[in-house]
C-alpha cells in the first residue's frame, strides 16, 4: 500500500523481468566477475525476487550462459553493420 491508502499493483511481464535480470547480470559479471557476483546481487539490482533466476535461467550458471549468448549476439549485430575493409 502507498501512503495514500491505495494499493499499488504491478503487472507481471515475464519478458521484461527476464531482460532486467540479464541486464543486471551483464553489468555485475562484467564489473565483479563471475565468482564474486552473487544471485542476490543481481536480483537486488534488477529489483526482483531471487527465485526468478531459477525460474528463467535454472541457475546462476544458466544466467551467465544467457549473458554470454546475448553478448555474442550483440557482437554479431555490430559486425553485420560495420563497414567492411
């Protein structure tokens, strides 16, 4: 509830939540490394419940693999649009 007595309702959006987790994880893994990053760090940054990592990625390792795939796709996208020598 908010201070005004009205209840705040959040809409569930699986795709948005998954992307928020990926974005937070990419930043944490890049800055702190895999070993030093905890699932709690990532979920706190994303503003979601820690159980959602297992729901969408099965584990911290699965989330890391998804981050590597996302980074690889981004590099391919950039390379496809770069001028060729």
